[in-house]
């Protein structure tokens, strides 16, 4: 009898846990949100180094994640790791990872490293990457073979798809708590060294009619690839081929367990892109996003991996990938301190998340893309920004999805920013003291900054009320044109406070006088303000 009751108890507990809503992406009125546990969720992410996805490395991962105050960790799951022998699966690392993440109340994003990991099959099992006859590589125009698997090989698609389905099936069975909130399908797919595959199978497909789904998406008349796309035909063909492969893998996995799925992009320069093959031809670069949308409808997000320090390039990439049909998600960015400021720009564009790469203490540095340091000093610039939003990340996610938000990061030239808030205008500036205006402090040096780290975010709470937080930045408000001729702008009330665990505002004090006469000035100290504006 006791055994029967115990069994009933276990089944009831499993049923209750299984009732937890599966994470999903929601789009409404051109806005996007990642729903976790039934509510909008902001990914404050940390991605581990590629070779840190083993049980022995995890003790060097968790301290870095904790210091960063991340709520989500991105971790690779390698095909070679789960299927070292064809047809025999080993999910022991995944089970260990889930257990340890739950103990720390962290969410996970799992990265499927399979047919493509940065162009090549390095993370495919040996029985795949050593068998060129069964799993052929891309062939160049002059007949050379590249270290990039062909998207036209049925055996490769079949094997990758079977492994991905087994992975998702196991995850569905063991993760009733919904610790995993999204899956990345492949990693920076595409091909370097050739615009496309020129194998006999690829050549035959290239001369056929462009698939109807792509023609409909782009509003093009029927024809073969050259007739429809002219000079772009080869790149668009390869993009369709890679995306269609990924889309079939994704669809099969999603049929098993319908988690949000995304593909990350190795970028081309947003201003001077160069030629396909110099960048990852066939990957989800900014010029082929519509191709991916048509070829892989099971993919929910096309996410940029941004390793460009220059502010103009970084912001341009954000603009290219933030689309009504594509949630903005910075799936990877550099872990050097120069990248930390862009967190404000990302979340201010209604992004669902921000994930710096290489966040662990295993001693690996991918400088010059990322930081030289591999210790706590590498983590701290990002932790400083996460400390601002982590206490009210759920509130921010809801405001971002339901209303209007803005962000600004200190640019390379330190130029002021002007944000149009509708009824109000916000002037954002840098390198200021908390007290005084630069006009009458010309003889006083600007505050010393070791590097550019200023930024802020603003969320609208009502027509004349805003939530504001930032770091090493000044914001001042003025009435917009809708107010007509007024004497000036005044702060009706500026409250410093916080949100409690239930999402209710907790008042702490009022800012006035010196604290508001020269704009609202944020330093390195985390402070959150509710600002109500008026005119006189």
C-alpha cells in the first residue's frame, strides 16, 4: 500500500511539474517576447567557452556566471558528445548540466553543434567527419574540397536530424521543470572559401526552378536561380540550401518538443561586406534573412553574433536584425569590456536577450575578438550592467513587450544622444559630473574613465512617466513639440526605489534640488528612478 501511494505521489508530482508552460516566443503588434513560466522573460545571458561543456569544466563555469548575475547560461551540446557511436546515445552530460543549473536556479540555452560549427564539422562524431564518401564536403568551382559539409547530402541530413530528434526527445522527458528555454540549431552555419557548393548534386539543383516558397516570399516570378537572382544567384542558392537543411532538422526536433529555436549568424561587415566566401556564405547574414525565413519556417529567431567593437557597426547590426518578423536576440557578443556598454542599446531595442561569449574561468581567451583577461576582471563590466536590471528583469521584459522602451550606449566619439519619447525628448550625455553644467565648468576636467562604459535604458510607464536606470550617464528631459509653447519642463516627482519579488514598486526616497537641477546623473552605483514630467 505504501509503495502504491508513493508511486501515485511521484506521478502527481511529475504531472504538476509537466504542467509548467513550455517556453515560447510571442509576437504582438510588431513586438516580441520570450515567455518563460507564462510571462515575458529577459535573457541576461552568459555563454561558456566551446570546450567548457563537460562535467569536469562546470566547477569553473558557475563562479563566473554567479559573479556576472546572469539568469541564463548558453552551453554547447555537441553531436560527437551525445552520439559517439552511430545509433547509441549518451545524455549523461546533459543530465548533469540540468541538475547543476537547477540547483543554482539558472535557465539554460542549449547550442546544437552538429553539421556546422563555424563552417566546419569539428563537433560532428568521427563516424561522420571522417567518412567523406557518405557525408561529402562542399566542392569549390575548381574541384577542391572544403572543410564544410555539403547541405545537399541526404545522409548528412538524415543523421543530423535523427540525433537532434533524440536530443529533443530526451530533453522533453527529463526537463519537466523547463530549465531549458531555447535551442540553437547549428552554430554560425555557412561556408568560407566558396560562394556555394559546386558538387554534381548542387549543380543539378542550381539549374532547377527556384522553390515556390522563396518566390512567394520575395514576390518574384518563376525561373531558375540565375534568371531570378542574377548576380546574387549563387549566394542565395547556397543560403536556401543551408537554411532548408537546418529547417528540416529544426522542424523534426520541434515536432518532438516545441521549444523556441534559433540560428546564429557569423556576420559580414554591415557597411563594406566584401564577397560571399570571404564571410560565411549561406549563413543568415543580413542580406539573406528573407531567404532563411522562407526556407526554415521552424526557426523562430535569426540572431547576430556581434564581435565588432565599433559603435557605428554594432548599432547598424542591431537595426538590421530587429525586424517585425524577427525578435532581436544578441546570441553572442565579445567579452571584452568594450562590448559591455552595448547591453543598453540591445535591451532598449526590445530585445529578448544579450549573451556575452566566453564567460567562465577555464583560462581561455579569444583575444583579439574578446578580452585578454580570463578572470573576474573580464566578468565585472558585464556584471555591473546586469546588476542594474537583474532585480527587475521580469518587470522590464513585460514593459518592453507591452509598451515602449529606449536605450543608449556611449558611442566611440562620445557624441550626445537625443531620444524621441513621444510627448517628451530626452537628451543623453556622457563624461559629466553629478553636479553642474559643462558651460560653467569648462576649467574642470571631465570625470576620468578607463574605458567607455556609459549607457542607460528608459521604459514608458504612462504618457508623462518613465522608468530610468543607467551607468555613468546624464539624462535631461524637455517637452516635445506636442506641448506647444511652454515655459519649460519640470520634474513633478522623481522617486528612487526598487521592485519587489511580486513586481510591485517600493518607494525609497525622492530626488530633488541638487539631484535634479542638472539632469538625472547615474554613476557606477545601481539606482532605479520613476520620473514624472510636467511643464510650466
